[in-house]
C-alpha cells in the first residue's frame, strides 16, 4: 500500500478519535497517529519514510526484511506499554494506533502481513499502487472531506 493511502486512512481514524474522545492534546495526538502510520515501512528503502531515512532503511530492511518483524503487532504493543509505563498514555495510544492502522491497511494488499511475525499471513486483494487502491484512496478522501466539513468539533 502506498504511503499516501496509509496516511489518509490514519488521518481518518485519528480525526474520529480526537473528535469523539477528548484528549488533552488533540492536534499532537493527530500528528503522532499519522506519523506512526508511516513508521512500519521504514523496513523498505523505497517507501515514503524509507526514502527519507536512507541508508538507515536499507540496514533495517537487511536485518528485518520488508513486512517482517516491523510489520507485526509487537511493535505497537511496545509503544502502548511504554506510553503506559512512562505515564504518557495518549502518546503510546497515538503511536500504537497509527502503527496498527498501517498494518490493517497492508492486510488489504496481495502481499499481506503476518501480524504475529511468525504464523499465518493475512492478505487481501489489492495491488499496491493499483486500480483498487486508487478507488480505495478516492473513497477515503471523499469520507475524510465529509468528516472535516460536517463532523469537525475542533474548529
Ligand atoms: Zn507496510
């Protein structure tokens, strides 16, 4: 899945969360959530974040492989627990939430994701950057614009 689709999907979830629940720092929560949705692809040098963090992304890709450990549920779980441990619950929640949003959208693609690192792979039917992803992106965009225009409680 393309970085921009991950970003948009995460933006929708984060927007819903900050509008439904009252976090102390809604804008920061939103930004962290969206940033975390790009993090897993640091294991791929050609990704949105990987290109900017090259050569680090190549090193990570070498050790972990693309859609390996960094595409498992253990990383967001660690974010969540760290946030809880350091009394920064909302930061952990934002990072874990955005990260999980990425994993869920990757599960819609043909290559899929192994959420438990070892074990079954969950895959969908979308080709990354293909026609179906373009349709998915467009539908998300329409929904996001609708949310911002009609359901925004922040401004
Ligand atoms: Zn990914």
